[in-house]
C-alpha cells in the first residue's frame, strides 16, 4: 500500500516541480495563466449564481419596475438609448426584465468580483501592498468597467435575446442561453480590462 501511494505521489510531485521551473523561467506568462484559470472559475460561479438571483427577483414586483437610467442620445430607430436599459416587464413578454434583472446581474457580478479581488491578490499576484488602497482602486475600476460593459450591452443584448427567444423560437431555453452568452461577454470584457489594472494595484513590495 505504501509503495502504491508513493507511485501516485510521484506524477503529482513531477507536475508541481515542472510548474515551479516554468514559473521561474516565464514568470509573466505563468502569472497570466493563473489569472486566466481563476477568471474562468469566477465566470463559472457567475453562471451558477445568475439564474438563482434571477429566479428570486423574478417572482417579485421588481420585474414590473422600470429601470432605465443614464440616457445618451438615441437608438437608430429614434428611441432613447440608456446605458442601463432594463424596461419594465419580463423578458418573455418583451420587456427588459425591470429592476429585478438589473439587481440579479449586479449582485451576481458584485459577489464574483469580491471573491475575484482576494483570489487574484493572494494567489495570482501574491501582493503585500496596502489592501485598502488596492480595494479603493479596484472599486473605481469596477464601476468604470460596469458602465462600459453596460454601454456595450446596449448594442448586443436585445438582438441576442430576440434571436434566440423569438426568431429561433427557443422561448425560455433561448432566454437561459442568452443569459449565459451575455454573462460570458461581460466576463470577457472584465477579463481583458482587469489584468493590466491588477498589474498596477496588486504590487509586491520588498519586505522591510
């Protein structure tokens, strides 16, 4: 039995040793790979949490509460363009999900980003800089990225839901698929924007 355990440990120890050597030789690439893996894990977490919160808020009157703010100009059809465009009514009835959908999205992303902050800081970048200062700049970046992602969502959200739910006739399955696609797009935007920001705010300072 002891011999078998030793044999099982050898491949694992070999892989760890190989990774350590690769990390020493290519620290920046290794750091990016760890960031990539953690980011994908966070994305999976969001895909799990999103339908949970959507289901919770979907059974409240918040669905019929209009949430359309930050108007900038107009759409091609002349209707007002909102950065956060969540019209009253369920998606299945042609609405935008209302305040219920907005809260489901933002709470999901908020939880994921809190976990992401500590995971990336402690595991990927191994930062020992001031955590409150890093948290402040992280929140600032999060707000700006959220507004940017919401602005981009105004161009692709409605066409994706309309295509899957109405044009292709997938109904509720199309709505769920569209939820996944929009969440992945949001995660992809955050992924490429956050990495250079993390390089700045998550620094390793020499021990005094």
